[in-house]
């Protein structure tokens, strides 16, 4: 029986899910007939739902990969609301950048040998590669006054998805592939895209035909009409505050993750038996040693209302009862590689590699203890590769330094050691795995000749 596919939301972390899909489709025989996705998961599921057979499905996974990597071209795919430019280089701009971008960024892994760390963990050099790098210079009160007018008149969001939608409709060539709504409707795949109605305070779904159905995933919601899957997909990805709400029929909708980030229930109600779930983020929260009695209100709010609430919602989503005798397989990360709105191409590709490795471990029919052992190795590989990328960025910015070169060598050695043990499992491996640790990671600038052989093992 071909499993149904459920794809969770998670912003840029959806790159992990794309990598997992590359593994699942590597043999060209994976073709789910039921799919359900939320937010970033909808941006994955809708293009895939154009496929009429397993071969087309595999080809469309590569289209989705390219779509995912196109977000590095953020100036073309994401529109800036007018007031955002008015607060560049102000304290308010810094606050918004920190709230949405900096706080969601994972901490860079420590030195594998416990040596003194030359990296500045309090201020990693990643701000220029997020959607919301607004600025940090204090004292432009005139701009703030003008921005205040925009905030009063246009308070709903920071950015907008209009260019992205235009790309899917073929009206703009910014990197995403044009989507054929008729192909989605006629492919034979049953599709459900989660959206959350601000008007009614409930979740609904957009179907493969582009119409709205109620929370039971089957009953038509007649006042919603048929907005189409592209409109539904953009509504499903409209993260509150970040992107504006969108009107579908008689209601206003935002990101479906508000109500159901992992829509297992939709797949089950549409007849799915066995289900494969792709998660973009780890389910378990890590303990924080922060003294929240002394923290800012935004830190407290983010921990309680975002982190803890999201974890509980995922638990509820994944506990939905399956059909008698059915199974659910969850492919999920246990460490974060990206922040929610991170758009650095090299890190997106690392997360894809991580998704491939974790899918191979999960689907490999291994004993539990062996799968766990390999999972720890893949965690180490991706965390140290990310660390390597930041160390290399430091070298590209500042030149060779003995402490930095030593740190780079230790991390590369750790990657090589972990990869070698992982490969002994005999599991299928990502195409570039033999290069990891031996060569420089990908950067958006050339590596000078005098640095190319530095600390290469």
C-alpha cells in the first residue's frame, strides 16, 4: 500500500523535508495518492500534486527543491511593506529583526574537542542572509515618526507574498516554477492544504480542486467558494505578523499552522491508511537555562506562546487516531540547522542533506538502537558542517588565524569520522557525502587561492 504523505510547516526549515523527499523518491516508485500540508508543507505538496504517476512525482521533487533554493533571491520573491523601509537603521527595526529572525536562529555547535572557541556565539554573522535584516543603527527619530503613520495605516504585516504568488501564476520569473492548477485538480491525488480563518476562529482546508472544506476535511464550505490552490497555498503560508492575512471567499485566513501544523487528521479523513509524516523541526524542546524572571516580555512570550504551545500542538496533531491496522512513520530532525526565515543557500542544502540522512535512517528497517546510533551521527555531521561554514566565513572575512584554522581542522576531522561510521551502515547516501569534511563548503563568494588548501584534510 502506498503511504499518504503529510508535510508540516516550518518556514525555511522545510528544506529538511525536501531532502527527505529526495530520499523517498530516489528509486522513482514513491507516489502518495493522499497528501496534506501546512504552510511550508503546502509549498511542497501543491507542486507535487501536479504529478499523475511516480515518475512525474520524482521530477517534481526536484522542482520543489529548486523552488526552495529560490528563496535566497529574497528581494524578488518577498515584497516589503512600505513602512519597513521607513524603520531601516532604527531601534524598532532592530527589535523586529531580533523578534522574527535572530531569535529563531539555532546556536552554532561547540568545538568537538572542547577547545576555546574563536566563534562569537552571541553575534553569529548570519543577519545578512535572513528575510528580515532591517538594521541596527540608533537615532533616526524622523523615520520612526513616518513609520508610525504606516504602522497605523498598514499594521498587518512586515512583508508580503505577492511576488511569490505571481511566480506560481507564471506572471513573474523570480525563481519558483509556474504551477498548473488544472493538473493539480486532475492528477488523481487527493490534496488538503491547511488554512486558519481569523474571521471564524477555525481551521479549514483547500482541496486539490481549489475549493474550501470544513475542519473535517470533507464537508464543503460553500461560502468559501473556489479560490484555487495557489491562493490557498499562499494563505496557508501567511505567517501572522510576517505576511498579511488573505481573503478566501467570505473569510480572512492566515497560516494553517495556527491551528494544525501537521495535518495528519486531514489525510486520515480523506481515506489514508499508512501515513508518512515529514517534520521540519524537532518535536522536543531543549531545556533553556535562561532566567526568565529577568528576561524581556518578548522572550517570555516567545518561549511560552510560540515554543511551548507549538510543541503541544504537534503532540495533539500526531496523536490523531489512524484507521484500523494502519501505521504512521515520522521522519523528523532532532537538531535545528536553520532559523524559520534563514535564506542562506549553503545552509538550506545542508538541511536537505540532513533530511536525506534522517529519512534513510528512519526507512531503513534498522533495529531501534542502530537507528538511534546513526541519528546521533547525522546530528553531529550536520551541526559540524554548519560550524565549518561559519568558520570558513570568518576566514573569508578576516583571513587566516591560527585559532580559527585549528577550529576548522577539528570540525572537519569530526565530520570525516562521523561520515565514515555512518557509511558503514550501507544505507543510501546523499550524492555529495564523500566531499564533506574534505572540501570547502559552498559560499556566495570565491575562495582565494591562498585559503583553498587551508586545513583541508
